[in-house]
C-alpha cells in the first residue's frame, strides 16, 4: 500500500523533479508534485510525494522532516485525505472562535 506525504515549506525554486530525486533517496517514489498557483504558475511552497510503501513513507518522513533544502526546513508528514482536512478546517475555524472566548481573567 502506497503512502502519500505532504511536503511543506518548500523553496519556490524547488520543482517536482527535485522532490522526485530527493525522496528517491528514501525509497521508490510513485509520484511527486509541487502545487502551483493556477493563475501565475508559481510554486505555492508545498507539494505531495507518494512513496510506494508505508515503510518507505515513514523512512522519508524520518529522513526529510526538518531537513534544510534550498535554505528552508521542510515539513514532511503523512498527507490527510481531502475530506478529513476539509472537515477539520471547519471544525478548527469554529473552534478558533471558541478559543478567543476561553481566557477568563
């Protein structure tokens, strides 16, 4: 079973090919893509890498999370399914509102 990784805090110079080569050091890369802005075509500073096995995915997280590439420390973790992230985003938003009311002096 393959494992999809989220890779954040990328330098804007980092390409999909760079990700493919970098993560290839940890195992077999099924796919690698840097997410680009639809209008400008510029990197949005994050991407996704799919490793061919769960073990390789864990190895890539261990090897590259916090590693400095092109002057930026990468954030690497297991990508969440879109549905979960959307639901979490809404929950986080309303939770954030509640957070503002929390402190009692």
